[in-house]
C-alpha cells in the first residue's frame, strides 16, 4: 500500500495520472440503485462502470461490456483478471485506467492489481517480499536499541530467535532465555523475566 501511494504521488506530479481517475480509484463513487444487466458484475460494480463511462477515457465502456458480455465475463471470472488482456480497444488503456476498471469488476483482486501496477511502473523489486536474516538485525541491536517484531498472519520469528539464542548460549534450560506468550495473567510472568534480565543481564 505504501509503495502504491508513492507511485500514485510520483505519477501525479509527473502528470501521468489523471487526478479524476485516482479519485475514482480511492473513493469509488457509484450510481446508487443501478441494476447490473450482466450476471458477472454486481449492481454496485455496474454503478461504478456507469460513473466511469461518463469520463472521456471510458466513454462507451458500459455499452461495450453489454455488447461483448461473453468476452468480459471470461476476463472478470478468470483466476487472475488483473493479468488478463482487456477486449477491444480497452487493451490499450494505461495502468491506472485498468485499475479503475478492475475496481468495478473485481474489488477482491485489488491488492494484486495494485501490485501489478507498482511492478509495471517501478519494477519487480518493489513488490517482491524480502526477508532479512535475523542474525544481521541482531548485530545492529544493542541494550539501548532493542528489536521489535511487528507480527502479521503466518509470521513467527520465535524459531529464528531461539536458534540464534542457542548459538550464543541463551537457552531456556540455562535460564538465559525467557519465552512468554502475553495473554491473560501473563503480565506478572513477563515482569519477572524482565526483572531477572535487568539484574543478571
């Protein structure tokens, strides 16, 4: 998300992004009460298409979707629609225009679509996940510069911490390593571990 925001600002300043398109992408205005004439778009998504069709760059988008419903359906219902080529003249649209259309058609794929946008504009290295070796982070730490882990689903740094601790002689068995999973009633245990560490190093 941060890289996407940087990309949007850079290309806004270079005047390579239409501010109206970015505003649409971020706010997603849609025509309330619109009924989708096709089964592969929600009513809200179709309401967004109608708003887009009022902009010069998206003129006739609504009629093209209705007129070539089968082609559009194949793209919209594909596994990775953000990587599919759009039909007719829409395949020649820029990356931001494609994002706007994707916002209407497959909002569930926007994270991937934005990643594709950043990759196209900045390069693959800006979207590839990079992991840093814990030992390198540890070398840069000190008693006055601790390490904090910001956890996300599927990430567990405990194995790396334990492995490095074992290498350096800090284990649970010798009392130099304390593993406290914070939860109800664990504050006291954590405070005791901090007290021991403050006294004994």
